């Protein structure tokens, strides 16, 4: 492909086509100038803020620059799709008997929706301009948020997530790498000012400072990425959050300009909007796969999802859950058994708990689970 700059009329045609496929904002950038962001990412890894997300380490070098990922890339089309909720997600935290699921996971898996539309745009570009294209949605080693900010979709707020003046905190991001040379758009300046609402609201103090996130303390990481026994320090703070956390997103003042998504795929499924904890806790493997078919929740697996639900039950104050929690003491997964013990300890007095302990602890052999009985 030549280095000839694409005419502005053709750039406008690409943007228009992308908007027609269902994206709400489309901007163009180039693959240069991300050295500073790559440095931040390297520091992030050295501080072990990524926790057990080893995949970040394994492909760290490829994230340093889009040119490392694909040397032929000349322009990057950054797109955003609004998934704004119709209600304030913070309102869901008050009902302790329902499970609070992050807004992005209440509808269809955005990876599938966004990637399908990106491929439509990629085909159009390839057919119309005979250019090479590659599409990426979240899972590739791409510094998507810095690229989105560089392109002008928004800016990275103090919580490290993208913020848009038009859509607030609620944009899914996708990117199209191409060999076309397209004039880049201007970046979006940081408009956070002195506000620190997102930092102050975090239930687990996951922000060491502005623009820094220690994922090891983040409820989204703990409930989605972490495949272990969640430390007792964080359990009460999780409240009824069973998959992700939207607190730092929801409190952002820029959400006053956000609109509810018009994309039907992102509207909350009825069974995921107000799911009852006691019903979720009874899901077996087949029923878990059925209810979360087409949902990103399916990826974490039934056992770790139930682990999260049991913690929420422990925070609910609902003593009617005691029979169910006793049943969970015989679950195959040690992560579920451990959290069932913790929840029982929270919902019973000392005599009641000791009675259960004397009856059940003798059959336990997993050392991590035994720690919970002490």
C-alpha cells in the first residue's frame, strides 16, 4: 500500500459506513506516540498490579506499540458503542438479596456484537480501497484506551477507564488496523479536573493514586479474573456484587450527558437485572451454562460464580439462606465450601456456628477450607 493520504471524502465515507453499522462514535488515529503509555504499562506490571493476569505479562512486548503487533499498520480506526444503562447502577446495591451484575454483562457478550460489526467495516474497507485490515476487541494485546484517547473518543479518567463527554463511562471500544493512510483526528484532553469521585467511592481502595489501579484490590478483578480464595479483607466490601463492579464508573459526573443504549443486545436480560441470590446459588453446571449462554459471565465458570454468590449471601443478613449454605458445605469446589463457611459465620451467632462446625468440620481435608473453620 502506498503512503498516499486517503482523500477526506473517502475518510468521511468510512466513518459514515461505520456509524451505519451501529457504532455511536468513530475516530481515526495513527500508530505512533504511545511510548509514554507503554512505559506506564511496564511499570504497572513491575508493581504486580495486574495480579494473576499472566496473559498481560506474556504479551507485554506486543502492547508497546501497534507497530509491534502489525508493522504494516498506518492508521487505526477507533470506534465506540454506547451501552449506557437506563438506571444508576449504584441503586442496585441497596437490595442485599439480589445479585448485582456489572452493566456490561447484563446483556449479550459485547465481544461478539462489536466484533461482528467491525468485520462489516473491515470488509467494506478491503473491498472499496483494496487495503489490508485487522480487527480487535479487547482480547488482543492492544493498548485500546490510550489509542481511544489519542483518537479523540474520550480520555482516560483517574480510574484509568475511558470517559466521554457525550457518553460518560459507557462505551465499548473496538479498533480496526489498516494499511490505509488516513488523516488522524485530534485527541481529547483530560477533563477530570480536581474531581476524585471515582477514587473515593471504591469499596476496596483499589486506587493507589489518580490514574493508578491495583487490580488485586479491585472487585471486578476479584469476581471475574481471580481464580482463588478471595481474601477476607475484601469480602464484606463486595456487598452484593457478584460479577464486576460499576461504582467508579457510575459516580462520574460526566454521566449526566450519557444516554441509555439503543442497542437491543446490550439491554439487560430480565433474569440478569434483579437475580435472586438464593436462586443463583442453586445453579448446577447445566443450568449455569443455560442461563448464561451468550453472556461473558459464562467464561468464569460455574464454581467461581457460585463462590461470588455465596459471599453476597454472607453479606445479605438473610438467615433464611442457612439451609442452603449448609448444603454448600458438601460442594466439590473448595472455593464454594470455604465461602459457605464464611457466610455461615456471618449469619449465625457463636453457639450456632460452633454447632455446625463440630458437625461438619471433621469431614473437611482441604487446608484452605479448614482455615475458614478456625
